[in-house]
């Protein structure tokens, strides 16, 4: 069974930084493109960053030049380094495999982790 465990969220002031981690299990991690998503209350989950098995990346416009997605295939872990955080980045962040692209996501699995809450506030 596939599992995703997200961590690293917290409360941070505007302009601050956070690094999120997602440990995956039960899948061929090295062969999967991986994505980070975020969800505001009452809204759909949105794919914000994507990384292919070989390290090519895509970002939604609102996080380009502020967020960096990376992966460690030896550890089955995907990361999201977030900097210059804004209040509008406040959300619960999730990871999943994704076989689509920014704007047209195709999550690989129905199982989602618990997510990690990011709150940007002064």
C-alpha cells in the first residue's frame, strides 16, 4: 500500500522560509514524477510543483522563483524549499506521484497523506 508522510510545516513570518519533506513508501519512487500540492479550506487541492524522475521541474506561476522542488531517490523523499513566503502561501501541503503537469495534474494514487500545515502570518 502506498503511503505519503509530509512534514516540515509550521508558522512563519512573511518573507521567511520553510523546507517541507515527504517520505513515500509502497511505490517505485525512482520511476515516478512527484508533485507538491496545496489546499486552502473549501478549495480544491492544487499542484504547485512537479519533478520528474530525472530532476526536471515545473512550477505554478505564483511560486516560481520562490519555491524549489527536489528529490532524493535513495531515500524515497521529495522536498519543497519555500522562501520569500507570503500570507497567500498559507495552506495544507501534500505530496503524491503525478503523471500530469502544472495546470493539468494527474495524481498517481488515491491515497493521500495527512499533509503538513504551513501558516504565513505576522
